[in-house]
C-alpha cells in the first residue's frame, strides 16, 4: 500500500474530490501538485486552499510556462508537429512535463506513489504513466478514475457526503484540457462526427461571424526556426504564444475539427483551438519554403510525422525523439527571417516572407529584364534527363496510355 501519494491536481471538480478519496481509500498522505502550463486558472489561492481543506498535506504550485515553451513547444515548432496533419499536440506535449513534475515532487517529499485523474479510455493515462515510468520506474502509479470510476453525479454525491470543498461548478458538459499550445475538447456534442460542432464548445476563438470585419495582421520574426518577436517586439516564447493566442483567437483563427485515431484504439471526433500554433506553424512553413533546399524539405517531412507520432504516443523521453530534435535543430540554423500573416474571420493567409538566408535568386527566377538564367543549358539538361525514356521508347515502342482505375472490389460486410 502506498504511504505518500503525489497527485496531479488541476483544481477542478474531479481532482478536488480525488485528494480526499485517495487519502482515505489508501490511508496515505496526499500532496497535490498543480502544474501551470498556461491554462486559464480561476484562482490559484483558492485551488491550493481547496486541496488542503480536502485533506492534502500540501498543494505545490509549479509555474512551468517558460520551461514548457522552451523544452517542449520549441522542439514541436522545429518539427512542425501535427498529429494526423491536424492536431498541434498541446495535451500530448503537456502531459510529460506534468509527469516529470510529479516525479520531482515525489522525490522531494519522499512519496512512493503518484496519481492522476485520467480515465481508462484516453491517451493521457498512457502519456503520464509512460513518462513517470521512464523517469522513476520505482514509483507506483494510481489511476482512481480507471480502477474505481465515478460518474460526475457520483463525484458530487461523494463530495456532499464528505462535506468537501469544491470549485465553482461549470455547466460545460465537455472534457477540456488547456495549456499554452491549445485547448482540447472531447465528449458530449463534439462526439458525433455527423453533426456540426456546437458554438458552445469553443472558448478561445471567435466564430467567423462574430470576428472583426477588419483583418488583423501579425508579423512574426524567427531566429533558427523559432519565433522570437511579434510585430517587432522581442518576447520570450511563452509570452509570444500567449499573446498570439489572444490576437489570432479574436479573429477566429485556430479552430480544428478532427476525427482522430487514439493510441488506445478508439476513433473519435475531437475539437481543438490553437490560434498561436496555427500562426506559428503557418509562418514557419512559409519561411522554410524560402530558406531550405528541396532535399532538406523533403527529408524532413516524414521525420516530422515520426516526431508527431512519438509525442502523441507518449514517447517524449525516448532517445529516438532526441535524435530527431538534433536533426531539426541543425536544419533550422538557417530558418531566420520575418513572415507577415493576415487573420480574417477564421482564415489565415501568409502575406509576405523575407529572410537574409533566402535561396530565391531574383536573377534566376525573373521573367523580366535582368534574367540571368542560361536558357540554352536546358536543352542539354533535358537531353540527358529524358535519355532513359528515349531508350525505352526505341526498345519497347510507345508507352501504354494511362491505365484505367481498376474496378472497385465490393465492401465486405460483417
Ligand atoms: N485527443 C487529444 C490527445 O489525445 C486530447 C486529449 C484531451 N484530454 C482531455 N482530458 N480532454 O492528445
């Protein structure tokens, strides 16, 4: 039986009650840990007081915003990380740092177990436990919502029976996770892929209809593949992201409606709001197009997917990820310059991009005066490039015309 449990505490209903349940179910001490990754927090003081009122020895609050941005979001930006080309991985990137903080606090207070409030159906349990076990395999991991699941009503009944201190109860029926890099929404009316996402599922972004009639423009300056300034103002990464979330979110940018393949085998419709991620990745890709060679860009693309899958699957502390990070960091030594974006009623457009490292050679590219391209050289180039085709045509005759699409096999019914 564990003697001292460190609980990942959000300050919400479930973990406020979990403090009490863990303490009494396991007859153990509980230390609550609230990791600030930039999620909107109503009142830290209230959250701390509530954990202690419900039986925690202590509630440790860790401001991890800067660390989250520098150690987790920067590599994700370098990797243009998008799971299934859609989800910027906010939750997936946040869980390992929460787990790492649990491990650190466990060492400080001499705890022998950590606990989290994730259910058995999601990816988050896997991510937290994979990270805890990678960093501290001796710790026991408790997941009360998996071993002794309680519905929302049961949680409320338990709280009433034990006279627990609760946060102001929200009406929101959705399961929401938020941090600097985005807001993830699951459940309730988001679940059915056949119906449109209801407006009440959104919180960070204006609807296109409610967005301002005048477009917003933002200029992002990059150094070595990371944004360092917004509209000329140098900002630390975590502040730049927070500011951009507000600016672009007001124009409705960053809404992502995604049917997703979860690690635990479930296919599900999920909703994300990630205004800053949308802007940063769009701008960075525009800059990359200017400064990277075709080979670098093409080699990088499948590695970006591999990176995104590793993060999604909870392998953030895996050496394979470190290797990929080194590749992206080296490639992005030249990704410096500025990109101006326009946000307008949910749409995002790249207006312009410039870089001292640009590989665009105006003399080679222009169709106007000053053309420096050696046109005649193309004749010899084409002669050699097409040589195998010419040999084929001579040996085998004219090629078959485009083959028709084969008949569709019938779908097998179960
Ligand atoms: N499907 C996303 C992921 O696996 C988001 C999970 C959000 N978690 C939550 N408790 N609402 O990363």
